[in-house]
């Protein structure tokens, strides 16, 4: 009997010890290292993306969740981005945020990272690598919004030109698919010219200038981020008798030029759909939720590869809200892109 009491006493003391140990454990003891692979630095959009990531990491650190950030950011080809990814894996990151230069060429490197137990998040464009989660806006729908606007402004018919980004780039291909989807519903719209502007303002301006010389009866222009300001500059410079209806972009420089054009041509109208650089920070927020034990709600996964969490397209700038949005960026650097972010609560809502 005495031995039994001793055993009971020991058991009670052990349980108390465990309880005391658990209750004494520090809150917010999580400490993570997050790596970023950005293989293209030729646009201010990417600069804002990196800044948004840094700001999100700073918020976590201020809140007591220690996050160490390692950024590999340089103009590189596919092999260069694979090297970025391998460098980050070798440095022992817990999560990897990648803005992929190619839709499939990075898959093996990223799948190897997943096998190492690393949380891998692709942002800005969708890829199909096994185990990778895409955190993006719907680029196809993003393009549909402005393509629908253009088609409706033209009354469903006319000759249009397209100035696209890098051919073969995942986001560009998704966008061009969206444009084609819309125009298929408007048989009166004829695409009479299509050329790449390389997501570059000066190149976009040159492409539009060439179109205006070779195709004198352009009714509409559809283009994308980084090129619309150049395209509009080309039209302002050429000043054709009939200006085409033009899709724009949600960047300060375009809105500033739009405002200048309105002083001479008050009937001018355009549209800019926000493509948020903040999607990089959104990817970080989702990654942290997973690192802290969250499991992605598979019912919310969508997209062409079934591994995408879509964050909202923030908003659209058109004639209904132009003055309000222009005032916000009237004195901003021309390269500034209107932005949007999800909250940590929204990131948590992606979990089960």
C-alpha cells in the first residue's frame, strides 16, 4: 500500500511538472527564415513588391513573431532563378516566396524545395509545381475587365491593336488568354496588330508609334502594366485626327498623363485595373500562417493547376472615380503602382 501511495505521488508530481513546463513556455516563440526569389528587376512594380514584403516582415517582428528575410533579387534567366532558389534552400529557409520567370522550368527546383519541408509560395503568376501554393490575383480576369471595357466603349466593333508583355511569361499568357476570351464574344472586333512592349514604357511608346504609322485607322488599343503610359504618350505626340479608345494602367504616371490629356480633350476616357505589387506581401502572410501550423483549406484551391489561392483584384480606376484616385497620386513618383493587400485575418481565412 505504501508503495502504491508513493507511485501515485510521483505520478502527480510528474503531471504537475509537465503542466508547469507547458504554462511557462514563451508565447510567440516562433522564429522563421523566409527567402524571396525575384528574377526580374526591370520594373518599379517589382521594387514595390519587394518593399511590401519587407514591410510585412517588419510587422511580424514588431508583433513578436521573429522572421528573418533573405532576398535574392536580380535580372536573371531561368537558370539564374534556379540558382537563386538553390541558394535559398542551402541557406536553410523555412519558406520560399518566388515570382517565377517561367511557368514550368522552375518546377523541379521548387519541388525539391518542397521535399526538403520548405513552404513554397508562388506570387504574381500561377505555376503547376507539385506542392507549391500560388497566391495571386486572377490575371486572366484582370485582363478581361479592361478588355470588356474596351469592347463596350467601341460598341462591339472596330480595329484594335494589342501591346503585350513578355511572350511566354505566365502572367502575360494568362492575360492574353483573357483578352481572347472577351473578344471571342465580339465578332465585330478585329485585332489588326499585336506586338510585345516588354513591360517597358519606352518600348511601349515605340511599338505604339509604329502602329500609328503603319495602321492609320486604329479604333482601340489594349495594353498592360508598364506600357500604357508610353502608348498614350505616342498617341499624344502623333495627335491623329481620330484618337483610339485606350486601355490604361493603374500607375501614377498614367493617371498624371490622363489628367493632362483631359485639359485639352475633356472627352478622353480610359481604365486602369489595379495589379497589386502587394501580392508579394500576401504570399508572406499565407506562408507564415502555414509555418505556424495552419493547413490550407483545399476547398479554396482553384486555378488551372488546382493549387491557387486567389486574392481580390483591389479595384478599378475609370471615369467614375478618376478624380478621387488622381488626387491620391498627383504628386507621387510616376512609377508608383496603385496597390492593395490582404490582412493577416484574410490570410488565416485560407486555412481550414
